C-alpha cells in the first residue's frame, strides 16, 4: 500500500472512512474537460468534413453543429471552456505538486513491466490513489497531446497574427495535420480511458465522489 | 444607399432556401444541442440570463460575437501575412463560390463603374481604366478558406488604404461594405480595410483578373478567411453601420480574421 493517500493537509485531517483519491478541483476540472473535449471533438469532425485531409469523412450523425458554420460556432465556444479549464487544471496540478507526486517519476523499465502485466491481466488496481507506470505514461501523454492540440489549433485559427507559432508547426497546412493527429491521440486515449473506467468501476466512482 | 440595399438579381432562390435550411439542424440534434449548450455555456456565462430564455443558437451567436471582439483585439494592423515566391503559387488556383463556375457573374468591363458611397468626400464612380491608372502593388499570399483548405495566389491591384485616402474616406468610420455583381456582399472592419495588404485586386498572375477569380475586381485581404474576400465587386460604402454580408448573415463568424 502506498502512503500517498491525500493531496492536501486539509483533506488529510478529514475523518475519512476512505481516503480522498481525487480532490474536488480534480473532479470538477475532469468533468468540465470531458464535456469540453467531447464538444471540441464532435464539432471538429464536422469542420474536418468540410475539407477532409484523408479520403474519409466522419458520419454526420456523430458530429455537432448541423453544418459547417454551426460546427465552427460550437468549436470556438467550447474552446474557451477547454482552455480556461485546462489552464486551471494544469496550474493547480503543477502548483499543488499533484502532477509531481502522481505522474512522476516515469521510468521506461516500469512502463514495460507494467504494460506486460496489464496485457496478461496481472496488473493490480487495488490502490486507486497510486498510478502504475502505464497510467502515468498515458496521463502525461494525454496532457501533452492537449497542449499540442491547443497550440496547433491556435496556429490554424490565427496563422497571421500568430504566424511564428504557425511556422513552428511547419506552416498552416502542416499545422492542420498536427491538429488532426493530436485529436487521434486524444480519441485513442479516450477510448482506452473509458474502457478501463468500465472495467474498474471503483475508479469511475472515485472520479465522481472523490473516494 | 437604398439603391444598393434592394434585392439583387442573380441570387438563386433554391440555393437561398437550401442555405437557410442548413441553418436548422434536425429536431433531435436540436434538442441535444440545446442540452449540451446549457451545460457548456452555463459553466462560463455565469450571471447571464441564459437560464431564462436563450436557446443554444442564441448563446452560440453571442459567443461568436464575443469572439469578433477578441479577434479585433488580436488583430495587429502592422502584422503582414507571409509572402511566397512565384513558384509557390497554387496551380490551378481553385474557383470557389456558392454557385458553379459557369454561373459566375459576367461583368462588362467596358460599362463597369465602381460606385463609391457613404462617408467619403468624393462619390464619383470609377471606370476600370481609372482604377488601373492608380499605383499597383503585387502580393503572393495564402488564401485560407473557412472550410480549411488553402491555396497560394498571385494578386495585383490598388492598396485599399491608398484608394480610401484618394476618395477622402472618413477612416474613423467603423466599417467598409462591399457589394458584388451577383448579390454577394461583405462588411469588414476599418483596421482591416487599412491593412497594407488589403488590395483592390485587378490582376491574377499578372494577367487581367479572370472571370472565375472575380473580374473586374476582387478585394483581397490575406488577413481574413476567403469568404471575406469578395469578388465581382461593383460598389463600396464607408459606414458606421454593420451592413452584414452573405455568409455572415447565414451564421458564419463576422470577423473571420486570420
């Protein structure tokens, strides 16, 4: 068992039957992010359909917005929710030390060992307050993908006012591909994340009630 | 002004209805959208009267309008769009419009008169030859469509800010409105009108602007999405009233800056 049971002294003092796994700010930002991300992805698919990068489009029925202008409106509305909420999450995660405690250190050897254990069904989820190395990699990875998708999005949205940023991604057209593949990465994470939450329902409860 | 505001021939009624219909998502999606909107919008429009009456569409309109303001703040009047060498020009440069290419307006260059109105000292109309006699500038810049695709074009014409100066325009006015031969129109903000790369384009690839790219005149502004760059421009007004535009009135973001 780990000694990592609480995130702040205040919570540690609570007469808890079970220790708090996810403090309130994590749960709130998590669910706001879930809503913002689903809106961003589903409206983004509709925008993609207007000028596909690859020889396929997303079925209209799983997109948001009804048509291109509607999808753009949704995308550029949810972007505020995503960015403001994301800044709060990352800010508190760094300032409060949660990222350091929960997600670091990340050692390649442990990732390989834990990945092997997970694939053979021998990875324990007994203590939800401690992340295994595969979780650490996935959570750090998706935070990074989140940063990339916001930056590449800004590069596409403002390729003249923020042209230095756009150039960093290799220009406007390249930034579209970066934005797309960051979406693919996040959707891949999302699928795995939801499957795992359903396989270990206690983890879903912890993200709602905190325990 | 009334002359310019009347219904314009050449607009396909069927296309108009199709456009209007596309504004309306199907009832099921509509209900879902409304639910999701209150969830999303509530989180960051606290204090707003959204709970009482605003539908999802209205909330989105408001945010889109808010985004116009943000974009105007982000707009740096001195920041130039990157330019490219002639070899980078997209060939063939795509035709784009809400009608097929063979239905693009055919404007007679001989009888063409560019009408200038609103808050300007000199309201004389201009012939094509008079416009060609003004100082010409060339730019090779990227046009970015609201759909996402982009293409590099080679445009030559008169700097709009230079033209505004010559006609004695009140550049403290908020907007410049453009009217096109087929009924298309656009309103842009004055800072964009005065941007050094905003151009009254008369040539493409050093040849007289072909019909498919907007003969006799296009307004090229690399700092805005393609649909804000009107073609077949027949009239202009300097105004303090937002006179809207074809796509803007149908739900596309007004500022649409890049």
